[in-house]
C-alpha cells in the first residue's frame, strides 16, 4: 500500500473553560465514570485555565515530523486530527480528500497496545470515514504502536542519566534512590485483551512497558555500571472503585517505597509521549505533593516530546511503512492491529485496518 497523506491521530483536549465539560463527556461516554471523578478531572483543566497542553504539543510534533520528512526529501503532507476535540477526524478526512489525497496512514499518539490506545483509534477513524461520507473514496490505515522504537526510549535517557548523575555524585551510589516508571492505568479486562491474544495470561500492554523500561535501565547500567532499584507503576485511574485496574498507583508506590527506606524518587513517564495534563497534574502536582509529605526528594524526567531522536525514529517508521519496507520487530510488537487485537469488550464496531 502506498500512502499519499499522513494523519497524526491525537486524543485531543479542551482549548478553553467552556470546552472542558463537553470534552470530558465525549471522552467518558458509555464508560460509567462517576460524576465526581469528572468534576475532579475538570478542575485539573480549569486550574490550567481550561486549556490542555496536549493540543499545542501535538501540533509541535506534527510540525517536527513534517520538517523531518521534508529534510529527507519526502513531500508527504502531514495532517492532525483529534478523537475528542476539534479538529475531529471527520473534518480532517474531508480536508484530506478535498486536497486530492486518497490513501492515509494514521499514527495515533499512543505508543503501546491497549483498547483505548490502539483499537479505539481504529474505531474512531472508521466512524470519521462514515461521518465524512468518504468510506468508498478514502483509504485509511492505522500504523501499529511504536513503543519499540529505539529513539522513543533513548529520547528519555539523557534526562534520566542527568538526574541519576546528580544523585550518584552526592551519594557515591544509588542507595536510597528508586526509579518509578509510570504509565496510564487501565482496567484489568482491558489488560487481558491487549495485543492480538485476547485472554492471554500476560498482557502485551504491561510487557511492552517492561521492555521499554529494560532499554532505559540498560542505558543507565552502561553509563554507571549499575542501576538503581525501579518499578513499573500506574497513574490516572478514572474507573468506578468496584472495577479492578492496574496497580500500584504511583502515590501508593511512593508511600510503600518510603516505608522501605527509599529517600529519593525519580519518575519517568514512560507511558506518555509529551508533558500533557496527566503528566503535569498527576505527577508534577499530586505525586510531587505525596513525595514531599513523605519527605522524599522528587524529580520527574521529561517525556520524549519533540526530541530529535524520537522524531527521527518516528519518521523512519513512517517511511518504512509508506515505502513498503518491513521493519524488524520483536515478538511483543508483531501481529498488532489484527482482527482480534485489543478487542472492544463492550461492542463490535467497524475499524480501519492496521499496518506496519
């Protein structure tokens, strides 16, 4: 399949106070999220003026990818569309078609396999095609998750090494230092369905994060000859209390670590590609407050953002898909976006195909 347009498929976010409630209602439609949780999350946005930083960050990423492709001699146009806020997929797909493009490669801004981070984008892109009336006129395929890109992990490595260098210089070792690799918590039912093997005993969502953590720790070990203790923890839970979600929550993990003698917490938001609301609020605000109350030193490492390593790696993957070249991918990243991948537990909906 040869593609003639690239669509950065984003989560979206409010652009002002009046957008906050409609945005949250779209995000949580049909999921049984308690009203008090919506009000709580809404206040997070309102504290920041009702504007989510994610939209500007995604626009910057789209421009960075556009510039990188142009430097490589590619004239592939890059568009941006959102799942939960303007510009919605339907209007962007209409613009793509109006500009004469017919085959679209969509890249969700989610690095790992799960229903909400993968298949739901396929569903919403298919819905966008229907709403735009372009089902028969436009081909859209979704690129599979990119968390295995070396440039994704390596983009976070300099920040982590810089932080650890300071602790190592002050202490002569990593004694008392613990690295918390954080990602978005999801329901246990979604955990089991992540990847192409629904109901498997292990989850590709969890295992993919552990693999990315291992890459970063290998870099640390190479630099210092050893690595501090670490764990994969979760944040941003939004479901009803009766529904089991991935644990431990970062705040509980901080308390548990302090009880065992940890004195310094280093947070690496390995599950996120930019410093959006769930990083700024859940980590920089709430987790920091928890750490301070526990008497822990607290440092949060930057996300990949628009770092040259990440943008270059993403462009590499895009061009390999566009040019029909196969990428060598490990077992956790093969067979993704198949028919039974990251299944929707509530309904069977139309999806666009996956590739790459």
